[in-house]
C-alpha cells in the first residue's frame, strides 16, 4: 500500500507543479515549443526516474 501511495503522490506533485504552481513558466517554460509527444516522453521519464529513486532509497525497508 505504501508503494502505491508514493507513486500517487509523485504523480500528483508533478502534475500540480506543471499546471498550477508554475504560472510564470520559470521552471517549465523551456518546454513551451516542444511537441506533445516530447512533453509526454519527458514527463513519463521524469515520473519513472522519481519512482526508481523512491524504490532505491526505500529498498532497505522492502527486504
């Protein structure tokens, strides 16, 4: 249950940061001219990397 909660939190935070908190395009403005495919690929990779980091840092609790 903890793993799925962490994945859900990561997803919500990334989406909220992109759509709600970055109103001036200071963090994500460099992606303005990118295609939808490129944005999807980037955010998918970002979320997967975040999940792998979470798993790596909490691996001692899984064993």
